[in-house]
């Protein structure tokens, strides 16, 4: 925590340095000659301290990205569980209506049996004017007995179904509540990391913020240059599929829109919200989070990627972007940034996945 605090306020670094010099043995008040008047301009932190701030910010925003994946996964799961609870509720309502009708039928059958069951079969035969009518009636009675048994069996099964639906609904409600708690916990993590990052940035002077942005760009350019210098781009010549073209068109049309964690458009996006919506627009549903995109979609060698493929970044798969060709990606970077184009090698690549992989895909 100590190292982090030293990087929190760049201006404080300069003040601490000055105090250290003044308090050093043999220097305090050693020279009666007046010290030169300090310049009126702001004292900026050294570049190395701003680079430490840059790394700290990167760490905080990556932690927020991981928490965002947790939030999105919990949100998706809660949505599915809510749908299941609703479906079970519909089944319970239908089952209750069916049970009511079965009970009415069973009651009517019982009353009919009671009305006709007071005399033995022999008496019915004697009292009948037509023996054939009696035999026909006896057959109907047997059919009625079978029907009643079937009715009672259906009644029992319906009651058992209702009990099972109720148990399933109760279990889903518990899962839903647990999912909501997980979602709320992830949201707190996100907000905490972003708040710390914003506090860190707001402590910088305008000139330092500008220099920090330059350092971020320099770091990204350095990584991209190293990636290109490997000669990888000479091997990447895949052509986009028709679905891939549609996905790229959608993603690039969002350039300039703000990043917002948990957002899937149309006004704001997080990284996986952008890629998942782009592929939905192309007619292909894919997992919502970058981690699930990495787990579930077909893995492709980097040299075989084509526009529309998704590049997963960092060892924890906490960021995703869409490859658009010529060594470039379109992505939603982080809070405070907008959807933009960047170098595909500007961040550590974990791997590449292909949403529209299937028979005949290359």
C-alpha cells in the first residue's frame, strides 16, 4: 500500500523531495545567501513517477475489468434464472387450473357412482325392462371404473408435478438471490477500483495529465512496434467472412462512443459488450463476457486471424477487442475512454477466437 500511496499525488513527490533536501544534515541554514526565488510555474513530477502512476492506473483499471466480467456473468446468469422462475410460475398456474378441473371431474364421477351404486347388479338386471340395456349399462359402468382410475392417476401425477414445480421454483429463487448478491459484490469492486483510479488521476495537474496520456500512448506504441517487428503481420492475410464483415462494420460504427462498464449499447459499451453486440448484429450470438468468449469460442492461431475475429488480452482474459485488419483492432478500452482503433499488439495477447467458426470456415 505504501508504494501505491507514493504514486497517488505526483505533486506531493516534488514537495517531499524538497523537504528531504532542506532537512539533510549540514544543509539547513548553512548558507546565509538568500536562495533563488522559485519559479511561479507548477512543479511537475519526474517522468519516472508519472510512469509509476501509469502502471498503477493500468492495474486499477484491469482490476475493474475483471470485476466487470464478474458483474456481466452474474447479470447474465440472473437473467436466465429469472426466466426459469417465470416459466416455472406459468407451469404452476397451469397445473393448478388442471388440478381444479380434474377434481371437478373426479367429484362428478364419484357422485354418479354413488347414485347408481346402491343396488347390486342382480337387482338392476331384474328391474331392467331390457336385458340388453342392462348389459350395455354394465359395460359403461366398467368403462366408468377404468376412467375413474385413470382420472385419479392423472390427479395424483398433477399434484406431484405441482409439488416438483414448487420445489424447483424455490431452488431457482435461492440461486437468483445468490446471483444478485454476486452481482452487487462485483459492482462494489468495480466502483471501488474506478474511484481509486479517478482519485489518482484527479490529483495530477493538467500538464501531468497530458504527460500521462503521452506515456500511455508511448507504451502502447512501443508494444505495437515490438509486435510488428516480429514479422507477424506478414503472415496474417486472412479474409473476413460475410458475417465477419458485418461484425466489423457494426463495431467500427461505434467509434467515439463512451466506455461504460456493464453496457451493451447502443450509446455506451464495455469491451465484451461491444464485441458481443457486433456479432449479434451479424447474426451470431456469442457469450457476453471476454472470459467466456475465450472459453467457449474456437481458438485460432494469431497468424491465421482475419477481420471479425476476437483478440483476448492479458493472462486472465479480462479484455477483448475485434481485429479489423492491417494489424489494428477496434475496442472499448476502459472508463474515461471511448471506443477507438488501436494496434492489435498494443497489449499482451492471450489468444484469438473465431465466433463464426464452423464447417467450411478457414
